[in-house]
C-alpha cells in the first residue's frame, strides 16, 4: 500500500505526503532504469507465458495518462495493450458490469493497462447514483472474486491510485483550460466530480480497505509532483510484475544461431566475388 497503508488495507488520503518531490536528474535516472526493467519483463513474459493486468485509478488530472505513456513508450505493442475505460455503452448496461472487462483481459504473454477500470462500480457509479446501493455494496465481493479468478489462472494484477490535493487539481484544470492542445482532456464530468470531492475520498478509502490483497495490491501514490508519482508508480508495478520471474536474456535458439551463421558465411562469400 501507500505510505499510510496498513496491513488491512486502510489508507487515509488526507495523510499522504503530498509534498514528496523528485529532482529532475534523479527522476531521469530512475525512469530510465525502470523502463529498462519493463523491457526485460515483457521479453520474459513472452517466453514464460505470464500475463499482467495493470489498473490505474485516481483523481481527475492526477497524471494517469502521463504515467501510462512512460510505460507504453518502451513496450512492444504486439504484447501490450492500453484500454481507456469510459462510461458504459447501452449494450454494456444490459450485461453484468464486469462483462466488458473480460473481453479486454490480457492473453498469454501480454501486459494490459486499464486507464480506469471495474472499480468505477464503487467510485463514480456509487457516487453519482448509477448503481443502486445493493449493487455497489455487492461489488466489493464480486471484484475480489473476479481478481482472484484471474490471479489463480496466472494473470498478475497490480493496482495504482494516483492522489492529488484539491488545490493541485485546480491548478491543472486551469492549465488545461488555457492550453488549446490540452483542453480536450477536460469534460463536464471533471468539474461535476470536483463538487463531490469528499464523497469520492470516502469511496476510495473504502475501496482500498475492502479490495487490497497480497495477490492484487493497491499502491496509493501522492501525485502533486508528477515526476515523483510517475517513478514511484512504475517502480511499484515493475516490482510486482518481476516477482519470481527470471529476467535474464534468453539464450539464442540453436536453429536461429545456425541460420545466422549461414547468413554470415553467405555474406562473406558474396564479398569475395
């Protein structure tokens, strides 16, 4: 869990160290190191058949997209997917709310990132009244069962919540409003959600307490400083994904090595003509 987490999953968002920062030089060094580690993790997963689902939740403008971009920048898209999760479509409302997520789960050897997730049931759907009380209260048990099913089948799950203060969010909204290239990130819901700030905080803290587990842990990261948040989140994810996995480069296949030797011989012979 985050800096204020306990063994039972309790987190108090108001007590996080929002003053935590990272100098640019240290940020660049640690970012380079963790990105290299992710390359090794992906190569290992392609050989071992491991798969992973990475969940990002957090306040609006907390930096989820920027953190995900630092991850996707170094991974091969053939084994990596990012799923931006928006409000359910009418078709989704006629099914169990988890159904649309089953369709996006990683295949063998793949890493999938969810930019928001099934936790919308106990966050926005709870706060905005899109789910009835009995539905979102039941969802904690359903989600824990869902994640256990995935873990038992070999999919690693790691969950990150990026938390910012109301003042930091205000400043980021203001920057987006004043930047024509970033205004698209703002929506009516962003401002409406801000009016329910305390309700979302309560819902998030209950979510941590009821859905944290050793197999599918929550990492709650104070994100007022983007550099600190990105590196801290990525390092936590990499640590979980690498646990028990041999990240050493795989030896070259004998057949490939033989073909390479023949290519070198043919290339040398062509130059002697």
